[in-house]
């Protein structure tokens, strides 16, 4: 005779809240619900298992003193960029704008990014170190030198990046404007199969988000004051020449 008994951590008196919290820290996000509740998972399900209504917010005017930055995923079929504003008072990242452009030249993509503010820095897909459309030139150099985007290469550590995004989403420190429809559409489909592998589905905006969270937050800045910048340049004077002999 065989019997099946489903037991969650909450049913085990020897597992304290502190022990459970410590154990969850060592378990990938997509396995935590299964491990905690004891419910078998046929297909690991959503990578970010947080209801959409908990992570979205109605668009609002971003305060000028909130630093901004963008994450950028490149590809011929789709180029995606997501823009973030940081509320340092609450340590919350607000995703307020997205760009989703396919099968267009870098000049078109760069123009759409600059339209959000030429001063906003970004982090870009490491694949941009490969060759672009111009023979012999790296794509990141094309975006930097010819299209004047302020870009650095992002960290592409996938598991760590997924965990950091999940941690922010689950603690309410990452919010997405409801107007970012492409990003949210990808969010709904972002899942793992029964082997724990990410199911092949559109994820360009989600990759850009991961780059932003992994590498972009420290690069975020506020818009420079044009008058202060002009004053700084006027105050600078070249040192007098030194003659020897």
C-alpha cells in the first residue's frame, strides 16, 4: 500500500521562519514555490512568479531629480531599450518608457533613444562587441562614435541577473509603467520548461531590463543643468605656458 502526503514548510514545526528564509536565499526563484509548498512542478512555470498587477503602475510625471538610465538589447530582428528612473528615497526602480524597433539601421534606433534625452546613459548587450552593419566596426563603437550614445557593456550573468530582477519585483522595488506594453507582453510569456530551461519566446525587452538592473543602476544620473555646464566651461582657463632655458 502506498500513500501520497503533500507537506509544506509551514506544516513542519522544526522549520522556523528564519531557517526558511535562509533556505530560500540559496534556491533559484523559479524553484522556491515548489520547494516551499511541496507542490510538484511539471514545467517550472513563470520565471518571475509575481502577478502583473503587483508590478505595474499608472504612468506619472517623473521628478527631475530622479536619476535615469536605460538598458539596451541589440539585434536585427528586434532592438529593445527600457528606460528607468530611480527613486533613491525608497530604493525603487521605475521603468517608464520602452523602445521596440525591428529591422532598422542603428541610426534609426539611436535617434529613438536620444529622443528620450541625449544625456541619459545606458548599458548595452555584450553582443554589441560583435561586428555591426559597417564592415570591420563593432556595433557598440558605431552607437558611441557615430550616434553619440553614452554606453557601457552590461554584465550578462543570466542566473544572477534573473535573481536580482526577481528580488526587486518581489519586494516592490521594481515597478513598470502600464504603458510599457511590449515589456509586459514578454513578462506574461517568460517561462521555463520541465527541464528548467527558459522557453524560447520574445525576451528582448526583458534582456534589456536585466542588463539595466545588473549594470545600469550605478550609472544613472540626473539631467545636467545647461547654465551650470556653461558656467563651468567659462571658468576653465588653460594654464600659462612654461618656458625653460
